[in-house]
């Protein structure tokens, strides 16, 4: 499956013919490599037919390295593994769960050491990065005959060499989350512009609420705030070009993003570097914060039932009317195979299963904060949040993954995490900040 000759041909190949009446041309105005597009699976025609027969004679033990360490996704993975073992009596899965952040920070050493047969990871640049460096196994056999997966998802799983290295499981959007009951109680309206957000934030302060819950102890959550602002201030095309290392970080455009962010910090929950995203989410859950910019996994901190039914979201408001607010982030989570798995047949069998609607039905039922990637998954039991997430992504004209997925892993972890945290400590020295980022970027992207 070679990449088309031109970028326009490539982008067109990612987009299905229609999504709720939106044409190929208008749905996506650009993409960063194979992983930048996501289309809502339940609304799109799928490629392929029948079930994959990969690993049909597989037996023995398959080891699974999982970064799903929080309670809800951890239980969802266990439920999926239980279902897989039930359907494949000759195979046993041993799960090796590692703290989410530790897993990401040590992924290079992990893959170069003695990795598990199958491991959880992300679509996009990060998948291709390890495939290109020969640290991941070719799972094209697991894709043979795959039913229900769109061409867009297959593209998102394909390395630079045209082979598949990733099996999508679920996806989720990033947005501004809030409790409907809190908005109703105070008569708040969803902000359409940045000025509206500032006005809303000021009123929330008067009402004794934290306008925007915020926690960046782990480093990566604040990347989402930068992404949303950059998408709104400079647009999608500039954003993905910046992530790819093709734009200078010390440009006026990037400075404007940080300037805009600095002007919003008074609405953010203070002392963010000492708070995890889970702790910040709990302030939203407890009705102490009015909104929270995060992925829909924020729902994991809400009890299933009435609490989750009270959770809603809106896209980050418009900053520049010439740019609009039609770009969103919707990261794809899934699984890869190590370069030399001890049980390759078993690993391929499991990866084929992970891509199936049966496996994803189990995942999204156990974790209502995510949406299935397989178009044949059962959506009848979706919560209101899952349904809205699918519609939200389908209506977007441009879709990014996330900073630490759309750029080089080493740049994201060694440069951007400390840089953004430094900004949060001292938002006044933006010139020094961006000059430092640019200098480090030039060194890393030259390697």
C-alpha cells in the first residue's frame, strides 16, 4: 500500500467519500503523515470483508505490555483479554501493566530490551517512528481480511514502508468538559469565542468556581492546551507543520500562542504542576470547577450512570474568525507487536482480535469514555457522551492526534514537557522560552 505521489493525493486517500454529507475536500485540509486522520467508524463504509485468519493455529502464552494503568481502562483491557482467551482456548495472555507515564518515558529502552509480544501504543507519528527504527513488528498479516476497519484507520496504522504496524482499538476527542447541572444552576451558556470564554470565566470566579480545572504534574496534559490554542490561533496546517519540525518555534506565530495562553492563566486552576489530571478531573466531578480541557477519558473520574450522564463538552472556542474552530484532536489508541515476539503467531492472533468488533464492544462497554474504531462495533449501547464524541469528530474539518503523537517522541518528552512546565512557572519570558525550544528542535530534528 504505497503512499500516493503527492500530499493532496495522499490526503484525499485518507478521507472516505462522505461523512454525514461532508465531502472529501472539506473534511480534511491537511494531515501529518498516516496518523493524522480519524473518521467516525460507525458512519463510514469499511474496507475489506470477512474475518482475519491470522494466527489460526496459535497456542501458548502471549505477553501484553499495557500502559492502561488507571482503574477503568485497566479493567477494560482485562475484560477484553478474558473475552479473547474464552474465544481462543489454546492461548493465555499475561498482562504486564505499567504506569502510563513511566511506560511512555521508557518506551525506547523497553523496545530495545525484552519487550512483551504485544504492547499498547498510539497511531500516527509515534507508531511510524518506532517502525522506521526497526523496533516494531510487521502485523500486516493481522490485517488480512479485516472487516469493519475503514481505509482511514488502515492508513493511520501504516508505516512509511506501506506495511501495517498498528491495530486501532479506540479513539476519543479532546474538548472542554463541563457538568450540565452546574451550567443549568448558574445559567451559563457555552462560549463560542475566546472573549466569551473570558467572560464566562470571570462569572465563574464570582460564583466561587475554578473556571478551568488544570493539572500538569505528569507533563503531558498541558500539551493539549497548547495544541488547542495553536489550532485556533494559527490553524491546522501550521500546527501540523510545526509539529513536524518544519516551522520555527521562535516565530511570532508561536509567540502569539503563548501570549494568548498567558492571558488565560488566571482562569486556570493554580499550582497545576503539583496536581495530576485525575485530581483536576475530580474538582470538575465535585462541582468545584466549571470546565476542564482534556480528553473524554475525563469521564473515568465520574461514576457510571447519573454522574457520567451529567457530563457534556464543547469544542475549544474560536480565537480568530479567519481561522475558525473546525479543527479537533482525536487520538487513536491501539496495539503493536514487538520486533521479535516470543509467540508471534499468538501475538498476531490477538492483534487481529483487538481490531474486531467483538473485542471493541467489550472495551467501549467497560470504558464509556472512548469510542470503537471498528465500524461494525455495536453502537446501540453507546452513552450520550460516546454518541456525541463520534458526531463531534465526524463534523470536524481537520483532525490532529496530540502533540506527543504528532511530533517526534524525543522532542515531545525531552523538550516540550519541560518547556511548557517552565512557561507555567514563568509565563513572562516567552522570548527566552521559544528561542530555547527552537535551538533544541534544530538539534533533535537534524538527527
